[in-house]
């Protein structure tokens, strides 16, 4: 070359002198050691070529190349590095020349080839680069401007389903690929990755679609591509890095399906139905053709559900400490058995079973899947099974809680009936006889009897209310908090409480239960709010307002002593001599029925403050 080639060289301090000396006779080199200076030089000076190392202070050489392309898209770019793997990344990104490790002596020739840009040199460059990336693990494909596959390395041939000697006689938009998006819909030609790169001159990254390969298999591929420029800055093709995303997509799809099945499992109302739904999902989603769930009943693990392909005698009842199922149940640890005959813990129901997995369902039972092929299961199968069975365990636990709650409510209803009938009737008789006695006898002791009767009546009413408060929330509707509070206060028919509601918001709740809750809180303020205070009037002011996730109820009365706040919601605990110790217990039962939480503190005025959280606010 007659004229010096102007080169911008960006590299670390240690690399600059060596490269500058090597190219001193043929090139005019401006050397800098940081990217910022290089970009500034490139913006103010015209260079014939940019040469860059890979390890730069601020970023990698490939990142620097992308920055250069934003400023000077046609300027040749030569990258050198000490890692052969970087070659595939460099080709994918579209660098003009790449200097592999151990070949730094070829740098001057590579710069001249990059700058000259002749067809022969471009072809030689492509051949060298293609030979370099032929055996790297990254799948590399070069497509020309017509979409024809001009080159694919061995990794790409494997992913795309080409035999070693099979010609690459296809274009990117060939109908034989049957290219589809991830929803199975055809992709218009203009939206295909190579067309997008050709049209915009910009790279694409992580684009996924499915193709039907020449070997007949439909695969999901993920492609990242960049334009390949000639010496004049014209796009002469596109270089792609391709990966087989089929396993990853299958994994994503399985995760999505397992999360969706959780909703279906939650709708089931019996343990048997939950188990049936689970094994169906395991067979359909995880492709466990032969699987079962065995549930603990006393000291036994009893089959509750089996997949459709399980033989009639393919699952057996066993003790909770017997076989692999018993071991899994006892330890709670999942296990893979690659070869059944080699495992002493396994007592297969069928001699044909050769491998399997066993996964505990908490304290409730065990899930097992088997195969007639050795080594049929993997750690990923365990991972998916554990995810599915976590939903199963949660639902069985919920059903168990609901069953126990129903039993408690039945016992409470029975007790409430006894209270209502066996105590109310004698109390009514006693009150009637007391009234007759007081008509004929004026005695202060009879007044004490009357107070005792009133106390008994209050306790009976409180116990009946407690029974009603334990009813489950059957319907959640928008409830006007201010309106229900006002109605509750009117029901109490007391002048001891002044009510101030600071919000007109609605909450999602059972209206009847919220009414009972507010009645008891208001009654608590009326009965205990003035105890120990020096107010001019025998009244207490109650404020109700919103929190971020609930509402508060507070008064300016005597408050709850700090030493009993942790037990104030227990039955029998009261701050007043005439309190039943049941009112706040009723409040907690209603809070629990809704899945809320309640806490007691001191209001700004020194009174009691109750904060109820976890509440859905409608506005």
C-alpha cells in the first residue's frame, strides 16, 4: 500500500507498545488505553480501521465494537483476544477481522485485509473465520442477503437437523421450515430475524421461534444475529448464533401448566378428588404414565389415586415404615431409583418395574411414579413432581383444617344449644319467680339476685354470639364500614359512645360478621372506655379510619394495660369487673374467619386502639 493506513488502536497499557511497534512501518497508529478516549477520537478523526483488544478497562472489546458501529458503521474493526471461544461471539457480532490467540504476527495483514475490502479478500476472510468457528460449541450460521444459508458449523447442523453430508439448500424463509411463533402462528417473512437485520442494520437478540427441521423434528430455536458488512459498509449478509431452546421451552411450559393446575386442585372438595386431579396432571403434564398417590390412614399407606395406565394390581397397600414409600414418608426426602433390582429399599408391586421416583406429600402420604425402563427419571422430574405436590399438600392441609373446624363448630353449636335451651329456660323461670317475690317482699338481697340473673343473661347472649361468630365466611361483599358502624351503635342503644368515622371506604367482608365485630368493639369501648378516666361526661369517643391494608378502631378511654395486651383476646380476660371476657374473643374469631390479623395498641389519646389488617379495601 502506498499510503499509510490510519488506525485507531484501543487496548490496555501493556498491549499498546507491542502492537504499535509491530505496525509502525505500514500504519499511522493512534493508540489510547480507554474506551472513552477512543470514542472521542473516532468522533473527531477519520480512521481507516479500528483495532481493539478484548479486555478493556470499561467494557469488553465486543461491547466497544457495538459502540463503534453506532458512530462509524462502515469502519473496519479488528478484534484480537486470548480466548478461542470469543471467535464465535466475534463472528456473530459482525467484526471485520478476528486475530486468534497465538497469531498476533498476522495483525498487520489482517488490518490490510479489513481495509482493502476486495471480494477475494472478503471471501478469504470468511473462509478463515468459518474454519475458525467450525468446531466451536456455539452454533453459527451465515445467511446471505437472499436468505440462503451460506454456512453452518457442525453445532448448527446438529441443531437444524442436517446430516453431515447433507447440502444446506434452504433459505431462512423456506416454507419447508414451517416457521411458527411460540403460540404456533405463522410469522410473516418481513418479521423473520434475518429480514429485520437486513432492513434495520441492527442486531436482534434472543428471538425465539419454532421450525420443522429436515430430520422431521420440530424444534424451538433462539437466534441472535448481527449484520455482516463488506469493506464499503454495505450489508452482505447476517451472522446468527443459534441455540436449541426446545428443552427450555418445554420446561417453561411445564412450569406454567403446573401453576395453572394449582387453581383446579384448589377447587376440589375431597382428598380423593385432590389425589385424582394430581395423578391426572402428573400423567398429562409431566408424562408420568404410571403413577399413584398413597395416603396415610393410621399406620398404613393406602392407595387413593392411580393414573389411567397403572395396572389393576400396580399399587399396593403398605405400612408407613415399609419399602421405599415408607422410607420417603418417614424422611420427607424425595428419591430416584435408577435400577429397582439393585435397591434393597424397593418392594415393587410389579416385577416389570425397573425405575421410579418417590416424593413425600408432607405428613399426608407419598407420590410415586414408575417405569419399565431403567434410569427413566431425572432430577428435573423430581423438581417438577415436588412443585405439583406442593399444591396437593396445601389443599389437603386446607381440607383437614376445614374438617376440624366443622367438628369444632358442631361441638360449639351443640354447646350453644345447651346454653340456649337448658340454661335460658330455667333462667326465665327464675326471673319470673323473682318478679313475683319482689311484688310481695321488699328485700335488698332480691336486688342482688336480679343482678345475678342479668349477668347470666349477658353471658348466655355472649356465648350464642361467639357460636355465630365462628361460622365460616360464605360470601364476601363490599361492606360500607361507616354505615355498618353507625347501625351497630344504634343497635346498642347507648349514650356512652360518640362515633367518628373518617372514611367512606368499602371493605370486602361478610356483612353479618362485620356487624357482630363492630358491635363488640363498640360495646367494649362503652363498658370499659371510661373506667379510671376523669372525663366530665360518662362518654367515650370512638374513631374508625383506614390503614394501608385494613382499618383501625380506637377510643379515648382508659385503654388496655400493656401487661395484658397479649392475652386480652383470650376467653375470660377482661379489664372490668362486670365484663364477660368473651367480647374480644368474638372479635378475633371473626378476624380469623376472614383471614385477617388484629393487634392492640394505645391510641394517641391514651385509649385502646385495635388495628385490623389483611383487609381488601374497595375505595
